[in-house]
């Protein structure tokens, strides 16, 4: 490997390693959590929920040096990924990994405590901003862009409530039938 690819972070010379996907390289500092099989599986699992071709947002909490975010960026070309890391050193390495792979437009790193994010969501709720939870093809939380999007969300909630009620009724019927069978059996 060329010396031009060696990156110095806090006095430690780090040579990038290939992630084996999309030509991506990963810097791993000796004092930071190393990418492992669990990280690779997590990236694969998270990427399975992204619809190909549709823009989406992904959030990685406790992102460390950004290995999972980088792997997700290789699988999900239509995703913008935000990684949140509390510790300064892994955050610095994460930022270098973003630069090394020229992903500044698609991956962002934030050095903060996730409790700050929770406080921001709570603040927005207190201010009357509706925070909606999505499931299905593109799960996550979002602020509706306008009243039309909020109305569509309310309509989906109503439909899900009806479906849940029907499911509940069917389950109650099954439980009663089983109880009758036990009582008569």
C-alpha cells in the first residue's frame, strides 16, 4: 500500500483496509472498536429495509469509526446516512473514513450524546411539531414536511388501527373457541 494512503490520527499512523465492497476503505485505530462480523451483519440487516431507488435517511447511533455506515453506503446508493458517536477519537476516525471514501455528500458524522437528540425530539414535540413514526418499507421517525403529508400519515394510522382491531377480534374469537374446547373436552 502506498504511503500516501497512510493517515495519522493522534500520533498513530493508520493504513486503510479494504472493506471488500465498492472499493471502500476503512481506517481502524488501535484504541477504537474494530469492525467485526456483527458489524457487517448489522449493516446488511439495516440495508435490507431500504427500497432500492427511493431516497431515504438512515441513522446509526454509536457509530464508532463508521464501518457500518460505510457498508450501508455501499449497499444503499440512495441513502443519506447520519452517524452519531459520543467519543472523540472514534468520531475523528469516522470523519477521516468519510473523507477517504469521498462520501461527504452521503454520510455525515456527528460528535454528540444521543441524549441531546432525545432532548431535541422532546423539545420539538413540546413546541407542537408532530414527530411521526414510520414502519414498513422505510421505518424511522420524521417531521412531516407539510399538512398534506401529516394528513396522509393520519389516514395510514386510522387504517392500521382498523386492521389491529380486526386482528384483536379474530384473536379473541380463537381464544374463546379454545376455551370452549377445553371446557367441553
